[in-house]
C-alpha cells in the first residue's frame, strides 16, 4: 500500500517538474521564468522526496529524504527571490506586456537602453 502511494506521489512530483521545465522554456522574461521554475520545481521535488519517504518509511533513507525536502522548500524560493531582486536592481526589464511594476516604487532600476525588448 505505501509503495503504491509513494509511486503516485512521485508521479505527481514528476508532473510538477515537467510543468516547471515547460514554463521555464515558454515564459517571456526572467521574472516569469523564475516564478515557473521556483513554484513548480520546488513542489515537484518536494513531492518526489516525500514519495521516497513514504516508500522508505522511518529509516535513515526516508529521514534523509524528509530532511532534504525541508531544505529544498526553504532554500529554493529564497534563492529565486535573490535572483529576481538582483536582476531587477541590475536593470533587466520586465516583459513589455507586463501589467504593473509594483517594485519600481521601492527599488531604483538603472537604465540600460541596449537591453530593450522588442
């Protein structure tokens, strides 16, 4: 029973990872790509690790998977936030069809006219 449940959870995690990879390819700018990669791949990786925990149970392998899941859940969004903030502060422009730039009031964005998107 736990083996079947673990395989199902791992399969769901793989689907999230595939969705994140497709989003990484299909999204128009660095900020949307970071969002797709961070949310989907973090969820997918956590599901895969939780599925391993369900299959392995409470033994050293299962506990390592559970601990790795916690680390991924904490560090992946933090790293993506740091990348997005550094990109914005360095002057990487938003996609031309972006509706609103709420971060512009807080952070100054330098001008790089050679980076203009079509």
